[in-house]
C-alpha cells in the first residue's frame, strides 16, 4: 500500500489542477469538468482517510461519503449541462464571461 | 485457477496470468470467427439462401478468408478526421469488452477470477466501450458517423438503466436464496448465482427479468430491432462508416465478443449456466457442454432476431426504454423487495414476475393493435364505359376549324 | 387499318368533336375565350385556347361544378418550329370521369406563360421541366431552377432546333477526342473534319484556352450546329416525302452525314412550308411581362433568394390578375 | 512497508501520474472534446486508485456513473451542438491570477499535509478491505436520511434537467 | 494582427482557436450514392437532431433524354427504349407505347395478342410489387429477409418471362400490332403454376410484415398525405389509392380488355406508408384474380399479329395521349405524329416523377428514419423519373 501522505499529496495536486481550471477556463463545460476533478480529489481523500482509519466513527463513513459525492455529481452534471444547453439556445455562447445577464 | 488445475502443475502467478490472457484472446478470435460463420449460415437459412459454401468444407473457412482480407486491406484515415480520436477509438471500443471476461464462469472452476462484485463489474466496464464509439463518431468528421454515434450513446444510456435495475432484482432474489445456505454477500458474484441454480434456473423466478435483459442486450449490441446506430439504410453503417481494414475489424471483433459475453451472462444468470439441470458434480466436460448448448441456443435466437425484425425508430426506441421497460423493471424491484421482506416463497416471486411479463406482452400487443387500426378496404367501383379502343378512321381536316 | 403516306400537312388536328362533348361544356363556361376543339386519335377532346387564358381556364375548370378537373395529369409542350411552341395540359376529373387536353400556342423565343403551380402542385416540377427543355418562362413559379439538367445549362434540348449530336459539342465534350475515337465514316466527311482531327494533339483543353481561342471554338461549334440543323430539316423533308433515307440507317452520334444538297431543302415540303394556323384571338393584346428580378444563389443569400422568389410570384400574380380583369371587363 | 517499493506502490504511482497528466490535459486542452476524453482518463486513474485502496464498490460505481453516464452526457451535449471555429480566448484574462491562486492553494495543502502527523497503520495487513455488506448496512441504517434526501435530490435534478433541456414551445 | 473576440473585444493575450459550439441545424446529404435512395436520387435534408426541418430533392442524374431519342427513331425503333424507362415493369411500359402507336396508326390487334399482353403486364405488376416489398422491407430494416423472400417468387415470374420472350428484364417482346412471336406451348399451364407459387409468396410477405409490431410502429402514421394533396401533386397509382381515392385507370378509363374481368380496387384510409404497403399487397392478390380469369378466357390459338402490316409505319398526322395503369401509377405516352415515319413528339408521363415530387411535404416534420421509409413507400424507379 502506498503511504497515506503520498495519496494525500496526489489528491492535493489534483484538487489544485481542478481549481486552476475553474479559475482560468472560460467555457462553461470546461469549468464543469474542472469542478468534477475537484470533487474527485475530495472523494478520493475521503476514501483514503476511511481506509487508513483516520476517521473517528468507523472507517465506513468516508466510503459512504464518496458514494454520495459520486451520486450528487451525476445530478449536478445533468443540471449544469441543462443550464449550458439552455444558455446556448438563448445566448448562443458557452462563455461564462458573456453570460452577464445578472450583472446589472 | 484455470490452467494450473487443468494441467495439474503449479506455475508462477505471472505465467498463469499470461496464459489466461492468451486464452481469452484466442477465445475471442475463435469465437468471432465461429459467430460470423454461424450468423451467415443461420441468416441464410432464414432467408431462403445457402450462405457461404465455397471456402473450405461447407464454407467453414469463410471467416478466415474475411479476416485475411481485412488484415491486408489498406487502413484509410480521412484527411479531415481527428487523428487521435480516430485512431484510438477502435481500441477504446475493444479493450473494455476484453476486460469484461474476468468474472465470467465457463464451468464451476473455469474463470479468470471470481469477483465479489462481478455483475457490477461487468456493467461498469462494458459501459466504457461506448466511449470508443463516441470517439469514432466524433473523430471521423462524418455526419453519418456523428448521427450513428449520437444514436449509439443515447441508446446505451437508456438501456443500461432497465438492465441494471433487473440485475438488482435478480441479486435480491439470489441474496435471499443464498442467505439460507451460504453467504448472502456473495450475491453479486456471477459464479455464486450460477451455483445457486442447481434445481431452479432463475428464468423461472424472474421471467420478466430475462426478457428485459435480452431486450436490453439486443439494444446494447446494436442488433435488430435496435440497430439504428449502424442502420445501413439511414446512416450508412453509422459510427464506423469511415473505418477500413483492421480498425474496422476491431469494431467487428468487439461487437461479436460482446454478443458472446451478453449471451454468456444471460445463460449464467437466468439459465443456470454450467449448473442446471445436472448440478455441480457432473464433471468438467458436461459442464462445458451445458454452457455451450445454452449459449448456442441464445445465439441462434439473437441472430434470428436480425432476420425477422425491422428496425425501430430512435424515438420509439427511447420511449420503449423509458416508458415501458423502466417502469416494469422498477415494479419488479419493488415487488421483489416486498415479497422477500415479508418472507414470501420463491414460487410467489416467480408468479408475480410471470404476471408482470404477461402484462408487458399484453401492453405491447395492445399498443400495436391500437396503432395499426383497420386495414385497407377494397371497394368495387362500377367500371366506366370503355373509351374508344381503336381510333376512328377519320379523315384529317384543316386545323382551327371553329 | 392502313396507313397512308401523306405529304399534305403536318397538322396535329383531328375531327371536330360531336355535340354534347366536353368542348361544348367549356365553351359554355368560358364564353369570352375563343376555344378551338379537336378530337384526337384516342377519343379525347383537345381545346386550343389563347396562352394568356391558361391560368383562368385551369382555375375555373378546377372549381366549376360541371368540369371539376382536379387532376392535372400531364403537362408538356411541342415544338412546331416556325409556328412556335404548343403547350399541352392534360386534365382529368376524377369524380366526373372526364378528360380533356388544353392547348395553347406560344412563340418559340421569349415565351412567357403564367404558372399554374398555385392551382396544381404537380405543375411545380412539370413546369420546371418544361422551362428547361423548351425555354418557356413561367411567371409566378416559386422556384424556377433546372430540374433534370445541370444547374448551369441553359440550352433547351427538346426543341427541334437542337439535333442530337451537336448538343454534346455545345456542352463541352472533347470533340477532338471523340473524333479520334470514332473517325467519320464518309470520305467527304473526312476531308472536312481532317484538319481539326489532325490538329488535335496540339489543341488545348477547353479550360486552358484563351478567350479568343474559346471564341473561335464556339464559332466552329455553332457552325456545326447550324449544319446539323439544316441536315435535320432535309432529313425530315425526305421522310415527309416518303423517300427512304439516304444511305440506309440514319447515322447517329457525332459524325455528321454528307453535306446536304441545298436544292433538296427547298424542293421538299417541310414544316415551314406547311400552312400554319395561329389561333384566332380578337381580344386586346396582353400587357408586356414585367422585368423579373433575378434569383440569387441559395447559399450566398438565402433571404434575398426567398425575397426574390416571393417578388416574382407577386409580380406574376399581379400581372395575371390585371389580365383577367382586362378580359372580364371586355 | 519497510521492504522497499512494493508492486502496489509502483502501480499507484503509475496511476497517479496518468491521472495528474490527464487532469492537466483537461484544464489546458484547446479542444472541448479532447478535454472530455482526458477527463475519462483522469476518472479511470481515480477508479484505479480506489481499487488500490480496496474499495472495489466505489471504483465500479465511479466507472458506471462517471465513466459511461456522465461522460456520455457531456459528449452528447457537445455533439448535438455543432462545433465552429472562431477566435476566442482560451483562458480568461485572469489566467496568471488563477494559476497563482491554484499554486498557493497547492502549497498550503501540501504544507498542511506534511505538517500533520498521521497515525499510519504499522503494516498493510492492518488495513481491512471494506465489504459491500458493511457499506450497505451503513447506508441503510446510519445514513438512511441522507440517502433518502439524495434520492429526492436526484429526482428533482432529473426533472430540472429535462425542463431545462427541452425546447420551448414558443421557440420558433 | 489584432485578434478580436466574437463581440469585438480586442484580445491582449495569446489566443488559441477554440472550437466553440452552438446549436445549428445540420445538413445531411443523402444520395446520390446511398443505400436507401434506390438509385441515383439525392436529397439534402436539414435536420435538427433527428427531426427533418427541410428537404430538397435533386433528380436528373439518370436523365438520358429518352423523349428526344424516341423522336429521332422510327415508331418501332423506339420500342426498346421503353424497357429502359421503368425497368421493373417493362411490359407495362412497352404496352403503353405500342398501344399509343396502334391508336395513332389505326392498327387492329388480334384478341390472343391482347390477352397475352394483358397477362404479361399483370405478371409484371406482380413482379414489380414483389420488388417493392423487398426494397421497402429493407428500408424499414429487415436485414435482407424481405428481399430474399420476395425474390423467390420474383424469380419464378422472371423464369416465365424468359421462357416467353428470352429475356428477364429488357423484354422487347411486344410489337406494334401484336407480339414478336407466340408464347411457348405450355404458357398457360406454366402461368397457373407460377400463380400458385406467387400466392404462397404473397402469404409469406403478409406473415413476415403485416402484423409485425415493429413494422407497424415504423409505418403507421408516417408520410401521411391527404387525398386533396395527393391529387394536387398528380400522384397516381397505389399511392393515390392509399390516400382513399379509388382511381384506377383500368376501371375509370378502361383500356384493352379489362372490362371483361371482375376484381376490386383496394383503397387505404389514412394515406400513410402502411396503407401504401397494404394497398400494394392487396393489389397483388387482385392481380392474381385477374390473371386467373384471363388465363381461363384466353383463346388457345389464333393469330398474334394482324394479317397485313405496313413495312414502315407512317401514321396520319394526329396526336394521342395514351395512359395506362402501371404498377406505380398512370404511365402516359403523349405522341404526336407529323405523317413521317418518326414521331414528331414523344412525351413520357412517368408516374414516379410526380409521385416523387410529393416527397417533400411528407418528410418535413418527421424523423430522419421516416424520410427513408417515406421515400421507400413511393417505390421510385429513377430511370423512369429522369427518363
């Protein structure tokens, strides 16, 4: 088994990459993908904690958390894509900078 | 533990693993050859022709001739195609199918590895091959391919859900039975499910499950009546329209291997695989024969559907999945849950499932009748008086006479 | 039973239909329009009307209780060379089981007829075909593109002035290549054709030619076409006279037959010498057709195309309405 | 863990590198479809690490939900809408700022990880594989309320997605 | 070079061309080389997802100027050309042509020749409808089964034709005035035997398709055309009858000896693709009825050509529009004679040409797959459309 620290560092890098994508990308779909990367990093962290027994109330909890994260991510993707498609229909763009209807 | 036990020798793990991989590759190839030959012969029988006869005795070498042709054919890539997506797509479609062989039991002891979550594994990994299809569709830069890929993706998502729900229903039944004399947590293992079917194949307990599973399998395999992703008359072959040579061959290989896999799964889960009706202690040979017989019968059914069904439309296909199959699958899961929770006997489960199946068929028949309506009528009209049959012997006059 | 070799006339007319035929019905419905009736060999009545009354006759013929001509089963034209084109509409009434043919004369060049595509959707394609094959302009047609021919061909193949072989030359078929493949059979032909045939290897393809060379080539082809037309007239005159064609079967293809004797053309009674009978028309002359807007290409300017088409249709309708009012007010 | 590098560790590092490279591909690729394909590779890497951590169930759910459903959904949205070329900034104007923020975040996280003392199990044998039954028991007993809420959330999300993606009646 | 975004904003950073996406209708070109177009027909469909928004048909790829060619051959010489227009119903097309010439020249035909012509033409109708069943089944999605099952009986009919006239597709057997030669001695017995086979074949097709759930789902309420639209488009034949108009030239404008037989006209109700299929299926049964009667009534011996025929036909000046009920609808020959041995004008009124022009309103608003089925239900022969 790899050391827990190694896993955590890898996850941290994955999370940072995701954050970078969210901050720098302009396309809504790509931002969505980056968010998914961050979610993956988090759930991987949860599982790692659980498996290595770092959580107080039983090592099941982290795994259940990961399960819930995956499920909610699916719902989130469906909704977000719906919004993106809707935005296309109305604004003909997927660039989040151009979707500024609520700005003023 | 395939080979070490069979050969009676012990060998290092990596040799064992290697041998298994070789075994699977050989099986896939031979299986594809045999299936292509069988398909051509069976289709020919159903279509009042004779099929291949010239290559080898009764045409048995035809598949090999085809394969040789494919290998020697030029591998063409359209100039506007996306290079990476186009070239990698066949592998993306092929590798998942290859990986799915791991938990499939051929006999009681012949499998790569008995996974505790075998059924989940099969669907999780098999679902990935649609990524290859989508890559091929997008990478070919061809509108027909794109349409075919979109259809394939929509179809794969839609039919995976009722299939998975049905698997859940089956696992519920299996867990109930295994809890009596085994470990209920093994209910996800395919081999454990087969092992439970010594006396009662699950098709008797979950007939609706069997039907929905087969319909879903036909859809996943792009077989008629669900073959619109590769429909010749609409999208000219669909997502692999731009492929040639061995890359096209890989799609083909994946398709036939997936057919074999689906049929193996169905015969394992619902028909008792190597077990029913002879039990576990009849010996290796008879178990293999049993497996082969069951898969063969199912393969004939699947191939026969190609000859006897036209093609559904894409919206009808989706509606059938979401509006017909999915509700029935959910009802089946709920019914199983209620019956098992209150300790109902197996025959009650089977009876309810049979009733649901009858309702499904009745519904389909009713829908068809309703849609068809009345046929054409014939009317007999009174014939008009015949026109002049021969021209009158007229003398021409000057034109314009008023 | 017997066929007579007749050389008197080339008139497409039969006997006048008897009383109570559909011709009387039409005359009753359209008292103002002059209608010439004739019975054809199949027993159908053919009515000849002025060309600017076509839309009127078809429209009311469709709605009138006594006629109910709801099926336009065929529409075509016949090229009578010097006498112009004869438009033919075959109508049928499914409920009343009666058939009639409506005919109208139009000039060969610059013929303009009102479209009936708004009455019978069938005329959409039929008029497109008629337009490209005979060069008749149908005003009010929603989409007057070529149908069977290429988009950029503006010759009219079914006119008699287009003999078979030279059309291919006009279309840019490589004449030199063709001549080499099929050398002309007759000796005197060879003498004429030898020069271009021998020069063939040095001649350039059409695409590589300069404008002057193309002009020259066009002139050459025009000359051939003229010769072929003349020849066709002679041949027809011979056939009318009942003489067997010279030299056995008629030569087909690109090889033009021997030089026609000019004397034969004048001696034989051909279509030009036959009596031509333009239909009687006492009514006021029709106003000249308006300037029709050109239709832009669909890919470049879809809105402009739609607008131009709508404009054409509108102009056509206006013109037709004005003419109808003029006729009724008479 | 004292006996040098085990095979599991080698596999872990291979998977980690694949995952991270793919993740970088996701956030830098110039083509959306490429980004989506890289995303699949990253997900496969995550699933592999789940397997190494002996939680097969989560790995398979990851494949099933992300691998087929989510990615297909994304590709579907991409393909139903035609791609067209037009000059468009690949990154926002705040790109350096974003990179700096991400790097700062990374530094902070790694610092925290290194600074913390983790109670590492003595041997790998101490790590018990978590059975499917245990997960099921946990979900249906301790976490039953969140589970039901997630179910409700899913159905609401499904309805919402359908509502959003369906064309308006008065669109045309 | 200053790069700008779509909105005109000047970009100050290095720019990569990103593939932006937008929801745009897609143009799909079907044909001229496509498995579903039955020849060289092309249509450009504008689709939104799978829904057809617009359709532009293109024809003319097979245009060979048949009318012009016929005008430059003598009356008998152009006969062979008729086989090449509607090559699936060549006897019917030949029959219209020879009938037109006979009316024009005033030639009487012997009764036996008339019977043989009618029998062969009705057999050809069966052959053509069998071909339709096969091709249509393939369009709907039967993988070859419909084709092979229908071709079984089609082969029998073709064998019969081969025995009669020596050819299987381009018969060139009718002559102005009668037939080229007498049919072989066992013609009637052979025909009865073939009819038995054909009846079995019709039953097979019926069982394969009519009640198949998927077939019904694909064909019902697809490509619906009202009777008014159909008449306005000049649609004739089984397509018009499927729309509910009992218009059949064999009854409404009787030609030849059709008034001697009793049969019924099948008529559809909804005017959709399924009705067209049903009408054709029933029409095959009715053709068998006609054929049985005709074979029984046919004189066993007699002349097949008039006693005297001129060596070179020169009909008097005049014109005729001869129309008959072909398998696809009203096939007409408008022929004008100028007194020479060549027709002055020959116009072929091909049913497919007008039936095909009604395709556009049928496919717009439907699914892409429905467009293929609707096209298949028209039963086009491109050689006849383009002439």
